[in-house]
């Protein structure tokens, strides 16, 4: 589901020498919540993601893209 987010969290957590429990404690979450985030089984709320990112020194960015490519543009008057 959200493997890139979970993978980034897991890699940075390990690089910082933190356990899931240690990250959870610092971010105000539970260890099972961190496990679900890392596995991609849970979509994190923005506040939870921000807290985890803050602890790990990650930047949270949001991309808004159309789900489907736009159709042909209508050129009125015709």
C-alpha cells in the first residue's frame, strides 16, 4: 500500500539506531503502530507522520496529482 513511506521510516530508524519501541516512545505512538507504518499496512495520519518524521529528521512532503490523465481540452465555440 504505502511501502515507500514505510521503507523510508524503517531505513532511517535503523540508521539512527532506534528500535520500533524507541521510535514509538519518542513520537508518542505505540510500537504496533510503528510496525504497521513500516509494513505499509496502515496509512498514517498526517499528525502521526509528522511526529515520526520529526524524530527521524525526515521531511514530509505532499504531492497532489490527478488520478487519471486529463482528457482532451475543450475549445469552446465549436
